[in-house]
C-alpha cells in the first residue's frame, strides 16, 4: 500500500518509514505522522491546492497571460567569505603564473601549462562564489513549455522541458560527508510518469518550501 503525507499528499518513500514505531516522515513538510494516517491520506493528485501567498524574501512570482515566472535567489551568507577568498586566491595564483610572464614580456610554455588547473579552479569556484552573491534560479512556464534558467548577472544556462509531463514536485534531501562532518542540501524535483527533472538546488530550505507549494498548486490546476 502506498503511503501519502496527510498534509501535502506527496508519496512517502519506504526509506522514511519506521514500521516498528508506526511512524513515517514527510521530508517536504518536515513532519512525522502515524502510519495509519499516511495509509488513508488522499494523494496529491486528488486534492485542491490553493496558490500560496506572501512569498519569503528571495522569492518572486509573476503571473503571465500564458503561464508564470518563479524566481528564487541563491544568495547566502557564504558570499562574504567566498568572494574575498577567490579574489586573493586567484590574484596570487594566476598573477604569479601569468602576470609575471606578461610583466617580463616572455612566454613560458611549461609554466603556462602548469597554470591551467588554477584557471579551471578559478572558473569553477568563481562561479560558485558569484552564485552565492548574485545567483538566481528562474522557472518560467509559457504555453506548456518550462524554461529552467540558472545563472547570475544576466548570464544564464537554460534548459527546456515539457511542463505537462510532470504531475508533482517533491523536495529532495541529500547528505554528504566532508572534512567538517556531514552537510545536508535540499532541492526540488519535478516528477512525472516518464521521469524527473531537478529544478532548484543551492536555494535555502525556506525558499524551497514555499516554491514547492506553489509548483504543486500550479501542477494541480493544470497551468
């Protein structure tokens, strides 16, 4: 028997069920329910979902004639550390490798090749730093086509998907082990009979929780 959250109606995977305790956890709502309530709960597809109002700071919504536009900022406090670190790190590494060559007017092939990993590292960590300061995730639906944009300062990577191929949005949780211990990240995945598509990562859980309710309401309304 499938289990559904009594609050949001999303399916609850077996990994979130504790049969011995008679409990199940809905990660999207971040609540614990009794198994009996989850067994009798109506699934999301059979419920009415009113559009949520009053989005939190960092979330904006525009209702369009042929769809909507949902914008989530990825700004977070890590920018205060990442931006200065990248400026200093890139300045010393790239300046020392390529700046000295430019200053002397000489080209050193070996030193230039040695500097390639530092260039790639600067591009990778620089983009992470810029996303933490100026990044946005934009979900725009027009005439049944989902435009999923991720980027910063007007530079966006865009993916297109069929909006009508999805019937629900779910909150995903992943835990990774690092040097400082375990870290947990959250994202939203749009799911349907033929697959799924992750649309929001690098966003705070508060913003994701509101966006999750909004997307499910739109999917339930069929627009």
